[in-house]
C-alpha cells in the first residue's frame, strides 16, 4: 500500500462522523465506494489514463479535513467582487466543499429551477447520484464518494430555458492545509437550456488538495454550456473528474481554462447515449514556473449520427509541464459518427515539457474521424517580421502567444465572459495577477 493507506484508516476511524453530517442518499453508496477504493488504491503511472500525473505523490501529504462540518468564517457575498462587465449572472458560492447557505442567494431563477445543496430533493439526487461517476472504475471518484458530505445540485425542468448564466464561485478557505471533496450534479430534462460557469479561487496562502466530481445529465434536445475556470495559486492541487451523458439531439459545449494553478489534473468522460447529439470540448492552458496541467478526455460514441469536436491549446513557459491525452471511442454500429480532435502546443522556453497522446478507437466503418497534435516554439520569422516594424521582441512574443491561445477563448458562447477572458489571458502573459478588481479574498 502507498499513500492510500492513510485514507483507508481515516474512513474506518471517522465513518460515523462522516455519515452523521451527510444525507442518506449520499451515504447509500459510501461503503461500496470505500471497498472499491481499498481494492484499487491510487493508480500508478503504469495506468494508461494516469501516466502523466503521479497521484501517489499528490495524496501523500497529511491534509486536514472538515469532517465535523465546522463553520468557515467568511461571507463571500460581501468579500467577493467580480469585475466581469455585463455578465449578469445568478451568483452562488461553495466554500471548500459545502454550498453556502448562510445568506439567501441573489440570483433569480425561472420557476422549477433549483440551485442549492445536494441535501435537498433526496429522491432526485438518489436516482442520479453515482450513476455516471462509477467508483469501481476510478480511485479518485471512489475516494471523493466515500468522503463527500455535501454538494451542489443544479436542476432544470423540461423545456425551461435559464436565460441568465449561473455562476458558482468555488472558494478554498482555511487556516491550515486542507483537503476538500466537492460534488456537483447537473440535471437538464428534455428541452432544457443552461449556461454554467465555475470559478475556482484560493482565499488563503495554504496548501490545498481538492477533488471534484461533476455528473451532468443532458436530456433529449437539451443544451448545456459548461465553463470551468481555475485561478488559484502554486500551492493548490486540483483533481477534477467531469462525467457527461447526452441524450438524442442534445448539445454540450464544455470549456476548461487554467490560468493560475499548482498541479491540475482534469478528466472528462463524455458519452453519447442518443442519436443526433453533438459536443464541443475546448481547453486553454497557460502555465509557467513549475506548474503542471494534465487534461485527459474520453469521448464515447455509443450510437450513430453524433458529432464531437475537441480543441486543446497549451502555452508553457519556464519549467512548466503540460499533458494532453484524448481518446475517441466509436462503438460497433455507431455509423455516421463525425469526430475531430486537435491538440496544439507552444513550448516558449527550452525547459518546458509537453506530452501529447491523441487516440482513436473505431469499430464502425462509415465514420469521419481525425486527430492531430503539434508541439512547437514561437515562429522566428514572425518575431523578426514584427521587430522590423518597431515592435519589441517581448511585445512580439506576447502578441503571438495571445493570438495562439485566443482560438480557444473565441469558442466561448458567453460573450461577456469571452471578452473578459481575452483581457485575463493578456494579463497572464504579462505576468500580472489576474484576481478580480475589488476582490478581498484573493489578496
């Protein structure tokens, strides 16, 4: 046994405490998740989907956990000020791994739409919880399921369109090194439409380890735009698994943006369960110093006539490490599948490293599938051309890096967010802090 032994002993000792502060529908599969975690242990780099990130090492330190659900002294509605102009979101907060309920949220939602703690609507949660995030297939999912005590539920009923985007600020807050286990469930019934933005921020200069599991159920003819933006710090370890299931003629647009971090490992498993569905999956990574960002995707075409598009771009400076591994699986009978996977990367320093592994696994003969990846440096000819026209070498590098990464930013369907990200990306390349103006948490 490696670093997982401390979590096995923790669960055995604190099981009753964990259960006493969690709802029955989360406790129902907790012991099974523990058995799966105990049987698997953390994957080593010999496991294909984890070959670029050493989980054993990440989980080895001794982090505190708030299993007794002590109140965290923070009022995020008072402290947080987002300067995204005209975004006009319905704003909610999660403090560590708990939905913030001490003040009534300021968002206005259509009738029947629910955004709140997973302790509410027990029958709805129980019928979906753990259905996509299978604990026998992934150790991190099993660990999160056995330790999570609360979560966020987002429910949109049939044929309801949520005009205003829902923004959830995930705040990491602690006076000691802390591990948090966040759980999110998104349920869109047939014909529903939702735009969802998650922003990760760290309020304290502490070591944080966060596991996050998102399960998203997208019904027939439903539409989900899901944006995940990370702006934490170099002491933060973030491991996020996103599971999405799409029914017939549904549409998903998934964007993951990493601007500031320590070690980040994002996993996306998306399954087409109904014909005529389509998804666009986009990733944008800017990393320097010793930052590590690993994106791993699996798109499963289980039925015919579905379309998937993937575009992930990295800009790596100094000693940063990036990794992208994407697999598209086309099942027997999934004819007329259309899939395009692209990974493009800039290593802007001699010591930055990038690992890329796009893969296709096809068991149908009438498909249109392609994949490709590139790793390169800034174009010397373009740099020379710009310098000849009076642009400094430093400014020329910034302009080229901006132009490279903005192809991903331009895929954002939420226009105010897209405009704001263009600004944040430029600041990031200039080495400036990208915290929101007026935010008292991220000083």
